[in-house]
């Protein structure tokens, strides 16, 4: 288990680990995503491959952001909205770009 960092965005970025199989699965399905301008991708000026998911009050998005140093981000929410996901994504992009 990861030690919880004081900065929540740093903890979020550090907490996501992908195996090769999960990365391949994400890449395989991402180009089929129909919501390319929502959630993680909304305010990001680089190519984004992502997969969204909604169930009941849960809103999720997992993405690869193709910056100069590509990174993976996963945002899972409960009783939140798409704007929250977009804002978190933009904050992380601004730190890592």
C-alpha cells in the first residue's frame, strides 16, 4: 500500500499502476471511445486515448495522455460530475506538462 502523500494529486498520480496486459487492453479499446472531448480530455491540448465508465452515481475515466513524457491517469468518482473529472485532469496536466 502506498503512503498517502500530503498533496492529493501527487498521491493520485502515484497510486495508479498498470500491468502490460491492462495497458494493452486500454490501448485496444480507447480509439473506439465516442466521448473524446469530455472528462479527462476536455481541457487537454494533447492527444488523449481514454475509456470512460458510468454506473449509478459513479463517474470514471482512465486515459493515456500523449505529452512529451506520456502518462496514465485514472479518475474514479462517487456522487460527482464530469466537470470534476475535467478539473482534476487539467490540474494534473498543468503540474506534469
